[in-house]
């Protein structure tokens, strides 16, 4: 019976193939010579001729057919059928036929005749806006001359439908029609008609069967599928995207699992229209029972004791069972406090741990942790790819994983941070690929980076009536190469010599004749190229006047020339996040007829002040939007105590130009900034997630004296309030500190403060983390005050403001800020100040506090 069925099946196949072949096999003559039921064997005498293939190489088409001179074949038969199928599979033709041109004895001549599918001439969208049409063109990537196939049309339709469904148009329909293009042969124009329908929003999500978790907990667990509720729909539109909805259902189950309900599942769900443009979602859950951890045993560990591993795992008998937490404590803790990190930081790259549930009794689960420690691995080769501009040596000196070193996971993570802090690379595109070799006990590490623009240009200006040129011109290069600039020739200046990590900036600012300022700075981050000791140099000159030209006896002016040299040294203790910066600052003041606005009218003043700054900076990988870490800084600046060298000097009746000829002061500041990620969303495909971050900042400053008879120095004082846009005023060295929502300098005495306190809380959320256009919104609370003496300092007597803001980072212009501040407290010294105001800022933290 089995044999008979097999023969019947083969007979059906033979009949189908024979009919298909005969349907495409045409005879030019002697039609009665060929019997489809009695094929004859022939030898292909010559390469088949091809007709109808106007846009394709005919030899290639014969090659695709598989028909070769000298082939023996049945006519009609399988060889010709296969040839037709091979050509048809290319999807380029509407019809494929094989003709028998002639036969002579046992030889046959064939012709392949094809009808080409039409090619695309142009296409247009109907029913969408011009902007949407442009976006669709970029996505579907249709090009002129492309063969219009059924697959192509179906793919275009699917892409357009998906595009609009992801925007919430669940009822979108797409229809594609073809029209012959009379100007081109065998070409068509595609008309893509889109009927989007109404945007469908989610009116409500209703849960059934949930008793252990509230509706709110389940709603929050769904990260992409949200109800139409204000203000949440501002940040996450309430639209239904099928793929996101499927993922969110898994997140509901994961939420239950994290609370110990490991058997939780979604029984069913229903989606139905509720009102015009609105739908409701109902989800039925079966929570199951809640489970707890029982006994946990470690098997296979020799390097670390069971007590040590249990302490790192930090899960005890009786804790709620949470598989996600278990996995995080074993392998994936973002802070590195997990068992795998413990091993990998000691070279055990091949370490593996597998949790096994050994016994489930009632609501308790006993577990065993099966460990494979493996051997320690050493770093073999270290490579960097993707650095098109930055020289390898600049990157390699930041890398902590050197060949021959014991592999440490923490060194890899720290290297990523150091490369991000350079500011030359896109943190979101940075990646590390380790390639282990278990046989040799080594690992090759490749760091992948993507260059981004870090240079900035500032240019604004005009011609003010009676003032002359008014504006600013500045340029800053953060990855400059002085070596290439001097020795690279013309090729290096296309457009700018880059790659050695040096920083150079030049800035000129003018407000006509009354004000001109020129500033030049240079930073060499690695002096000598062997250690990360930085050398910086800054020089500037600033002139402020009444606008009268030089040489005029009525000219009133003050000119300041200054030079600063700094030397930075990293520290290894207490940890290697510490550094110290030593700097020497020199300023020379020339005053002419300036008594109306300055402390003395004519004369000179000199300030020489060494400064020491100790800093610990552990901010995260993204310097524009840090999510973790802190930046703590303490500094001291001192001039020589000139007055103490003249103990008998009487300063009571001395003229100011003599009293302050040599400036003396001692200045101390403390600032701290902490970043804490409030949420822990994961980005798609390994990119950084959009997380809410809390930034807390605090700052204190004191300006002291050496001699009470001389008093506090009138220079270098603190001025609190407003935008703090300039950061410093070079006229008298004042430090201008921002506090949003009040007038500039309104929270300081008119002569400036000698002690200051300031506090800031910011809640931040990123709109875009693209390094070419980073945007985040924030809500802030500022508080601060300054005092005319040190004894009056009271860190709790502060003025408070609150408000929203936005930050926009553009590589060419830096960080731009727009804030709206509302003042909560009255300021007795300025009763007429408006209650709220807008604030514009440039830079991240001007004035240091």
C-alpha cells in the first residue's frame, strides 16, 4: 500500500511539472512533433537567444537560467522547467517563456523570451503633509529605476502603515496605484494614498484579578502604553503601538515576579473602542502565590568563601523571591556590586554562575549557586576603532586595560568613563568588545568610539550708533594639535589641525569704545605625554571706559591685564578620582580718572595670588547629562600678606590708591554636586535610557583678610543673584554667582559679599540625548544669600526661588539655558523687585558656586 501511494504522489508531481513546463514552452514550427506526454531527448546546440530583456545583460540572464551548451535535456522536461523557475525567482519579470527555435537530429536551439516588470519613474504621497511625506521618503528609500515588484509594493505599504500606527493611527489604510509614465518606456508612477483615520488614544486601562498590586503599580510598570491622563500624556503619548503593548504586558508579569509572584501570568486581554478616537484596554491577570527565598548554597567556589559570596549577594532566607534582583546581584548590578564583578575584578573573565532551584516547598524556594571560576585572564591586545580624527596615543593613554595586566571589569568601565569625559566621542555609540581566548587564558579588548564635534564658534555683532562695533567673536578647539599646526603643512589645516587633545580658545568682546576684552587660553592635558599632568596658560586684557578716545584728557578708564598659569596633577589616594590643580594668577590694574565708579580714581593695583584646588570628580559617562557620580571641590587662594610686612603702618588716613596698591586677601570655597538617577529605564539596543535625574548642589565661600586695620579687600568679592551670565567681572575681580528668579547681584551688599552660601536642587528629564543636540527639561529650587562680614554668615538665612527650565547643548555653541524663576521670599533691600522673571544662561556652572 505504501509503495502504491508513493507512485501516485510521484505521478501527480510529474503531471504538475510537465504541465507547468508545457505552458511556458512554445514551438516555432513542427508543433505536432512534440508530445508533452512523450518528451524526447535533445542536446542544446548553442547558447539560447534572449528577447525582451532591454535593461538586463542577456548573458547574465542565460547564466541564471542554468541552460548550458551541450546539456542533454528532455523537451518538454525538467531542465526547461528549472530554467523558467530560476529566471522567475529574480522577481524582475512579468512573464517568462522558452521557445524551441528549431531542431536538427538530436540538437535543439532555444530562445528565452521575457516581459520585464515596469520600473519606477517617480512616486508621490497623497493624504499626508509635506513634512510627513519627506520623512516617509527617507524611510522607504524608493529610487528611480527600481523594478516595481509585488514584494516592493507590499513592503512600501507595510512601512507606511507601521509609520502611522506608531503615531497612534490604528485605522490607517494605504492604497498604491500604478500609472504608466508616457515619457519613459516601461516605467510607472506610483501614487501612494494614505487615509490615516482618527488618532486613537487610550482612554483607560482596566485590570481584573489584581489584589497584590494596585492599579497604579501596574499602570506604572507599562513603560510605553499609557492612559490619556494629564500631565503624564505630555511626556508619553497615550497611543497604542502593538509591539510596545506586547512588551508592556511582559513588564506587568515582570513586576509581579519582582514582588515574589513568580507564577503570575496574563490570562487574556481585550481592546475595544469606547468613544470616538478612544479605546479601552482590559487585562485579566492571575497573580498566583507569593514565594520567598529559602536556603542558598554555593557550589564550586574556591577563590572566595561562602560567607563572602553571600555578603555580596545580599539575599537572605525569608526575603521575597525576586528573579530579576537575583540576576542583578549575581551578574548585572550597574554599580558593580555583584558576584560576577567580584570575580572579574580579579581576572576571572571566564567565571560563570548558574542559579538552580533545588526544592520548592509551600511558599519557599531553596537554591544552589553553581559556580565555574575558570582561570585568571590577562589582557593581550588592546585596540581602538572609530577614531577618525583623534590620534591613537591620545586615546590609549586614557585606557586602564594595558597588555599584560590582569583583566579587571572595573578597569573597562573606568576606561569608558575616561573616554567619555574627553568630550571627543559620542557616549551613546561607545562600545567595548572583549574577545577571550580560554585556551591561552588571555583576552583581546577593542574599544569602539564615534567622533563628535567638540569645537565651538561664537559670533554676534553689529554697529551701534555712536559706539562702533558691538558684539562678540570667539572660537574654541577642544581637540587641537599644536604639533600638526607647526609641522603638518597645508594638509593639516583642512580645516583645523586636530587629534592631540589640546584645548585652545580665543575670544574678543566689544561694546564700542566703552568696553573691549580679549582672552586667550591654552591647555596641554598631558605634559610630556607620559603622565596625565596638565599645563594651562591664560592671558587677557580688558578695558572699560567712558567711550572717549585714547589721549583725550577727558577719558575715564580702567584697564586690567592678567596672566594665569596652572598645573594639574592626578592623585591615586584616597582613590584615583582625586586631582589637584596648582595655579598662579597675576593681575595689573591701571586706573585713569575713574573715581566715580571705582574705589580710587587714578593709580595702579597689583594682585599676585597662588591658588590650590583639590577635586574629586566621579560623574558618569555623559558629561552633558550625568546620571550618577559627584563632583566635590575645595579651593584656597592667597595673596602675600603685604600689610604684615609693615606692622607699624597706619592705614586709617592712607589714600585708597596707596592702601590697595598691593592687593591682599585669602579666599576659600567649597562646592559639591551629586547626581542620582531616580528612574532606571533601559534604552533600546543598548543605548542610554531617558531617566529622571536629581542633581543636588551646595556651595560656600569666604573672603578673608590678614590685617583688620586694612579690612576686607574690595576686590574679588561675591555678587549673588540673576543669571550669573558673565561668571566674573574683570573690573574688580568680582565673582558673579547665579540665583534664578531675582535681579543681578540683588542678594549681596552693594560693595559685594565676603561670605556666601548657595543651594540648588534640580530634577532633570532628557528630551534628546543626541550629542549633536542634547535637550533636557528641569524643575529647580534655588536658595542662597551673601553677607558683608564673616561673622554674619548664616547658612540657614537664605532667599528661595523655584521654577522650570530647559537646557540645549549644541556642539558649536555649548550649553544654552532658559529658566523661569519665581521668588518665594521678600528681599528687604530691594522691595520693588519683580516677583518672577526669565533667565538666559550660557555654560553649565558659571561663578563656580
